[in-house]
C-alpha cells in the first residue's frame, strides 16, 4: 500500500493482506479526512488495475501511484484528481521500466529540490 494527499485529505491505495492473491481491495483507493479522523476511511475510487507494493507522490491537485505489480511488476502510473475523488484513477506515464517495490518523493515545484 502507498499513500499521498493534500492539505485536507490523505489517500491510501493498493496493497493486500494476503501476499499470495490480489483481491479487489488491491485496486481500491481510500480517503481519510484530516478534519474528521475518527470516521472510517471510505473507498473513493479504483486504480486502473490491482497492484501491491506501489509508490505514491502528489501535489496540491493530484496524487500519483506508480509501479508495483500483480502478478509481476508494472510500469503503470495512475493519477487521482483530488477535486473528483469518486472517479477511477486515470492511467498516466508509464514509468521507463516495470518496477516493483518502488519509492517516490515530491517537492513544492516540479518535484525538484528548492
């Protein structure tokens, strides 16, 4: 599972409790509301396909989940739009190679150090 977010919400996506299978929840993206952290996180959308061991990054408008895999590594990058958090993630990218167990980072502008 990986996570991204903005000033108001956090989004957790992918992953599975059973490493031998990838059930429907591995395609699910859940949202937490920072102003109400006692409520159960509702499912807000889906990846373009089930994945585990992804990485995530984002900015104030969009979240990106990349790599991971099921049953093998993928190069897919899915983008969620924070302003429309009920929609299925849009495939973007891809990464230059299929990768499993990746990491991500972000910065204030263009993902570059300031």
